[in-house]
C-alpha cells in the first residue's frame, strides 16, 4: 500500500484535530474544575480520586492543541505524535469525567492513537521532506503502510457493531419494531428545548409519522450489525460509508446531534484511495505551501 | 517489511482491536471513554414520557424561560449541563440555585429577558404530545412539577 495513503489519512485526521481543538477550546477549557462533587472519572482519569489541578489540566490542554499542529504537519512524528495521542487521550477523557459521557470523539481519538503508532509521516510530511533534503531514501512501500489503514477500518466497523449489539442486548428488536426511536427523537428534542439549547424542529415536525421512524430504526440496525462484513469487500465498504454518513446526517437533522468527525467524512477516509487527493492541483499547491511536498520548480 | 516490524504491527493491531471490542461484554450501564459499548439510545423507550430537572428563569411577564447551558451549568454542552444540574440538586439545591443566579446576573438575563428569579425544577412531559400541542395547551405545561429551589436575581 502506498505511504501516501496513510499519510493523507494523517493529514485529514490531523487537520480535523487542529480545527476541532481550537474551535472547542473554550468548551474543553471549562472543564478545568476542582469540584469533587461533580467529578465522575472514567477511563485513564479513573486512576485518580480527584480531578487534576485546573491549571495543570489547562496547561496539558494547551500543549495538546500545539501538538495537534505538529501531528498534522508530520513534525518529529516518532516522538511528538505519541505525545499528542497521550495528551488528547487525557484531555478528552478528562472532559468526559463530569457525569456525562459523550460518544462523538471516540473514533477520532482511536484513529489518532493508531496513526501516532504507525509510520504515517513517511510521506506528505515535514519529516519526509527533511529526509529527502538529507538525501536519505524514503522507506519502501510495503506492508508497513497498510496495516494501520486496515486497523482503522476495523476499529470503525467495531464501533458501529458495538452500537448494534448494545441495541440488541438492551431492547432487542423492539428498538426497530416499536416506537422507541420516535420516542427518543421526541425525548431528545424536548430535553434540549427545556435545557435552553438548540433542538431540531424538523425532528419534532416528523413525530406524527411513526412508520418513518420505524424504518429509520431498521436501517440503523442493519448498518450497525453488518459493519464488520463490509471491511472485507472494498466496494461494499465504500457504499456502507456513504450510508452511515447519511445515518449521521439524519441524526443531525432529526436530533441536532453532530457527530462532526463522521459528518466531515474523515472518519471514513481509510476506506478510500485518499492519496489521490494529493494529485489534485489545488491540494498539491496547498501541500507545497505547507512544505509537506517538495516545491515544483519551473 | 522486516520480520520484527511485521510482528510488532501484528501484535499492536490484534491487541488494539481486542481492546476496542472488549466493551461488548459490558453491562449497559458500564460505559467509559474512549472505550465504549455505545449504549446511547439503545434502551427500549416504549413511553414518550420524560422527567427532566432543569433551570428556568421567571420573567417579569410571568413567563418561564429555560436557561441556556452556559448559564445553568457553566458549560456549553447541553447533555453535560443536564448532568451538572442533577448533581447540583443532589449536592444542595439552594446553593446550586445561587450559583446559577450568579451566572444569570453576569450574563445579564435580567436586562435581556426581564428575568426576576431562577428556579431549579423537575417536571414530567409526554414528549410526543408536547410537540403536537399548541402554546398554552396542558401538554406544554407538563405535570408533577417539583421546585427544588428558587432564588432572586
């Protein structure tokens, strides 16, 4: 598999991380709290009895934001990328340790961990350009650039499979047969409205059409449960990605819940030949400007 | 790809995948991060009823206006604000109400919407009926209203 494919996935996931962390910085910043009553630690944060000192958490957060740029640009990848992954793991886990776990960042974080552990900066990176300037041969294109791609597609599929299994375990086929999804859409929109936030008037408007929600429930059930199968058939995998993107778009429209990583389609990049993007004129020019590929002369 | 690197990639991949799948055996209430069994919206919900604790501003015109998450909980995330309000009530509704009122004063809710006081309240609604109803209908008012604390702005 070409080194450029995993490198392009790193660029896309890295760019998403830079923008996401900067835009959400005030949100993450607000979790610099020392309120023991509200601290419900999960994951790696659960090893501590009390929240980290707010100043220290905020310092780690700022370092993580800075490292998101080095990850994107592929600077000192072997050292800085794992550091970024650790920082991101800590900051996102800390922000989910206040009583409510959100599920919008899981896949993004898991991808970053895989990309940080993989040689994803062997191309389209400052590291690669520096190596080239020194006259060092680039690493050969072989399996080393393929396993992270396959792992990410499997991790993506597993996430959806687990969501399907959870529905099977917790509500069986009632999820699709009954009014469960319609009630969830009504419930979620009303709680947002009563909590002074944005809700979906479209979801509220469609509530009288119970059959519509039952159909959507069946579609989401099938998409989730067939997820692992599509990893072994490229064409089906790509169709599945488009359908799952449609599912997330539906969730956005009906419930005002934004799975930004999925909605940008970056979550599905490992399923596609994304290295071809680098051959497009505009992308090429951008990569040159970012000094991720050698500048063309003449 | 050399033998050692191939083995390392294989071990990492199998291990990572095993860790990602591991939550499949968790109980529905045992969620975590970033590993998760993704239990959101998986429980059966045969009833459209919703019981919610939230913060509302009482205005000079007698209206009850839900208070936005940044003011009610000091957080932009709506579901986190819901949890913060629940935990706030559990650890002392009066003190929590004062906290919300302080943020409401800071946000200028008295001037912007004519808020006179803040209420922390638990209420029940039929969510489907709510959206089918018109303003002023009983379905919009909700039932089983329980005021935990009220404080002036």
